C-alpha cells in the first residue's frame, strides 16, 4: 500500500508539547503549525484563486454540509473533485458536516434529543461568543436549531428549504469521499458547552462508536475501484466538552485508532481551553498531527501551538474583515472609523499583503462605508494574510528556538492597551 | 501653453463617419473607439486594480455625483486625485454630476420644473428600458425623483440623507477639478424622452448657457496656481432629445465651442438612435472625439462606431453579470440556468479573460446560485473583457478595412435566434 500521508516533526519547543513539522499530502506538503483558510462553499468570499495563492495558505478547508446541498457531491465528483472544481491545487480538508447538521438543522418529529432542549446554544457557537473565535455556522447568523440524534446518525432539516435529511458516519464518509479533499474528518457529535456531565458522557460514547464506523467506511471507500487508492487521510475527533476526565477518555479512545491525525472539537471554558488542549495532546500519539477546530484569535493560536496543535481553521479573519475589523501588529482596528477617512497609509505598515501594497486606509474606509464589495475583499485578503503568516512566523520561531520571546513580543504589542 | 490632449484619426470607414484614432492624455493614449469601464464610486464592483489592468480598458469613468457625497472631492484631492486614490493610473473621465442630481435628487420647494411633472422617467433611464443600455443611476434601482431646475443650476436632495444641495456649472467644474480626472464633462440638463418640444427647446438653450459657464470656469481653474496646468480636458454635451432639429441646433452650438471633445447625452427613440447620432456627428468637428453616453449593447456599439462615435461607457456589463447575464460570442446566456450545473467548459470558448482561463460554467453557476460574491466578480470580469475587447476588435476592423464584414459576422452570431 502506498503511503500518501506522512507527518514529520522537525523541532519541538523544549519542555512543551509544541512542535514544528510537516504533513505530506498528495497535493503537497503542509508546513505545520498551519492555519487553514475557510472556503465554506468552495470559495473564500470574493477571492480568486490567484489572490488566495498570494496569501499562500498551507491548506484550505471546505464545509461538507454546504457542499452536500449545493452543488452536491455528485457534481463536484464529476468536476474531478474539489481541487478541480475550485482550482485550488494545494491541500484541502473537509469537515464531517455534523456540526452544521446539528446547529443548522431544524427539529422535526417527537423524539427530540437532549441537545435540543439545552438552553445555551451549540458548542462552538457559545465558544465563539466567549473566545472571539468563529465558525462557518456563526457566519450565517443562525442560532441553534433542533435536530434529532439517534444511534444511526443525525436527522435534520435543510437550512435552505426545510427538506429532511439524514447524516450517518457512513454517509458523511461517502460525501467526503466524493468531494475528494486530502484530509477528511470523522463524523462526531458536537454538544452544547452547558451539556450535563451525563449527557456529555453519553455523547462521547456515541462519538466513539461513530468514529469506528467512520473509519471502517473510509477504509472501504479508499479501496474502491474508482478511488485514487488511499489518497485521502481521515482524522478522528476528540470530544468531551468542559470535562477533563471525558476529554482524556476521548483522547485515549480516539488516539488509539488508526487515524492519520486528529481534530479537537467541541466546547471549552474560556479560561481553561489551554488546559483542555494540553491534556488531550498529552495523550494523543505524538507522531500524528492535531487540528484545533474553529479557533483563530491570535492569543489562541499561540496557546494552541504551545500545547501541541498543528492545524487551525477559522472564518473570523474574513468575516471580521467584511465588517471592518482589521488585524494589525498593534491590535485590531475598525477601518470604518471616521479617523481613517484621510489616512493615506496602508492598513498595517510593513505588511506585505496585496491590500497593503496597493491601497490606503482612506480608500478602504471609503469602500467599506459605501458598502462596496472591494472593501470587504481587501480586508479579507489582509486579515487572512495576517493570520496565515502569524502562524508561519510562530512556526519559524520554533525552528529558531525563539517561541516564547516571539510570543511575548507579539502579544504584548497586539493586546497592548493604548 | 502645453498641449496635453491631442486627437489623431488613423483611418476612416470609407464613406461613413466612423474612424479609428487615438486621444492622448496626461495618463496615456486612448486608442479609439474605446469602451470606458464604469467605476461609479471609484471602484468597479469587487475588482482590484490588477484585475482591471488584465481587462485592459482604455479608460475608466467615475461619477462626480457619488464621489461628491462620499468620500467628497476634498479627500480625493488630498489623496492626490482619483488616480492615486483608486490606483488606476490610466486615463480617467468624470461625468458632470447633473444626470444623477436630476434623477436621484428628491424634490423640494414649490417651484417644480416641468421635468419633474413629466410622467415618463428620465432620459437615459427610459432609453435603457428600450435599448438595453444602462447607466449608473439605473444600477441603484432608483426611479426618477424631483429636482428644481433654475437658471443658476439644479437644487436637489441627497439620495443618502435628504440634505439639500446645489449643483451649478461652476460647482460641477470645481468638483471635477478636485477629483482630478483627465477628461471632464460640462454641466448639462438631461430631459425626459417624453418632454415636449417646447420644454426640450428651453432645456437645450439652458444647457448651452451652462456650457459657456462650464467652459469659462474650467479655463479659470486650469490656470490656478495649484493646478497641473491644462492637464484636464473638458467635453461639451449635445442634447436635444428626440427632435432632429434641436439635436442639430445643439451640435452646431456646442460644436463651435472650445471643447476638447463632445458627449452626446440624453434620450433617443430606439428606432432612430442611429440617425440622431449621425446627424449630430455630421455637424460636430471631425478633429475632436465624441462620447455616446451610457450605451453598451453590442449592436449599439457597432451603430455608434459606424456613425462616428469614439467613446462609450455603460454599467450594463457589470450589473448584468452580477445577475447572471453573460455575453458570449453566440449571444447572451444566463449562467444561473440549471443546465450549466454540470457544464465544465468556460463561459465562452476561446475567451481570454481571467474567468474563462481559470473557471468553469459549473463553478460560476454554483457561486451565483449560492449568491457568493466571487460569482458576480467573475461574471463582471468576463463581461467587461468581452465589451472592452469587442470595441478594440471593431477598431482593428476599421484599420483592416474590414468593418462591415466584422459587424455582419459578429452580430449574425450574437443575435442569432437558436
């Protein structure tokens, strides 16, 4: 059997879990830690492939749930897969579709799961509220909906037309197989951050059974005659919510399975996300990559890397940019602020992105105040460039044995109270 | 005095008014006939400067009315003018702001002009309805409003906040002077296509007096200490509506004035636009360029060139593209049509635009159906490339003494009933 995926650690942060490495895929090597730009519907809002190439992300994440509805996995398969469809020829990952099925699926029938009765919103949505992180779902501005969870999978209604659908671990694998990304995720249950211990325990047990079914189906699909033979890697997802013992239990169970890497999903308390990530990564096998799902705030990126995270993804940089929020080395600014009307300097001095090389704050202020699309595009280009390169610079600081100094300098400037 | 503008005719269509030439400006030579891409607010919706450069229009048109409100001509002057503000370093033209003041300005006061009582919508709006052409105003989806026309100018209300404003010929020149385009337009009155002969006559007389005031003010401004000394050319505008004798009268009056070129504005009947353009261009001096305002439909471009037009502008290619309408050599298609869901060919075979070189109909169909911004951007890029290059190819056919064959072949395919 050809081995298409290989994770190599180049350097560790002395005495910590963090490491710099690389993960080889059929569409190129990913230098880790790496930030995956999110293109929910196989497009980063408004950006052409050349603009994305100039940002130079190591990997691109697309959402299975949305692509299942439109244009549908069959059309993407006919196009030759997501790479040919979107023209992004670097590595691509797809999520399992589960999170959106839970959070966007409207309730139906009598037998509503506990998750639907919970009053607090869904896992990552709540997480985002506290952490400033973000996820594709939040972007749609849709709060929690009801979905029916059974041993078989998740029954839900389309967010578009209310039609009934069923996602099972097998179905998720079949869709992702057809979408044709390099890295896929196992089907898991996202619980509410306020879920009781009992429910959370029940949910991770189910998630573990679904992980087994996901892996079995994945292996079967990778051997199909029309497959490209093991050119897709499956990552298992660790859950457990805010409960340390459940996180550990989940990491042990998932970590022992034959996945090519791991996702850390679900919800955390703001104040001990670092601890939760650390206890999980202490258990997960060192020789496989780990993805902290849906996190992209600068301080959380440092926290994640320090505690052994290799991949991140988040829609916050693009969504925030479209609403005027701009990352700069001196913290976040709102480009729509009137004080930038006559500021003819770039968004961030010394930034090498297309927006900063070509345009002024005054012009982008004008575009955003006038709701001109180019204003959101330039802000998106800048913010993605900022975050992608921040993670690349964090990686370099590990190689240079300089991580903690870089962290202190960067965060000191970024979060400095003026 | 330095002569910054020079029109040179390279070749004429034998026995017709049409010609291929060039118009030199401080920001480069414009090969004519040329299609000006419209960036109402100093941006072509969603396109970066590099994307515009790849389309390679000869000239760019921005709207004075919109820029007067936001960000304001003072800020653009401080930025160094429209070229520095927008980063478009080729030739730029601005309109006078009059058309939008009439059509977007809400009525106030007692003394409402005849134009406001007219029941038929404003000149170019109505023209667009019949001819498939377009204008920046129509793009905003706002139908006619009332404005008060006096000898002094036009009093109107802001389309944004209802505040009162006054445009006079002098004010229009002062704003355009500060915006800093290469080609400016005199302040004129756009009448309704259904205006009575009496009103139309009254209006062109006023337009002629305003033309004198515009030219005087322009000359004064070009001599100012802080000006770049005659680096802006002023075009006068011929009006006259549907009345041939008034068109002729206006062409005679305006044509004798010391303008660097001419605009043909206002309304026509669909069936005799060609005749109206011809009678005007027979009178206007041959050695100066002529701009047919707000026209961009393929058949009208051929008609205009044949009858001596050197410049066109129109927002239709971008607006139509954002709604799914795509120019192809075989006519217009709607890319949102379900039949393109699995069509993995480019929008138009053999087209050299960025969208056609990189993307399939299926992908753009997906983006547009999902209301993803990139779908509109790719369609805009394609349509602008199509129209800009159509006019370039028309120019080449004149140089090759091949105009009528090219016209017949092109229009035969484009308007062929399938």
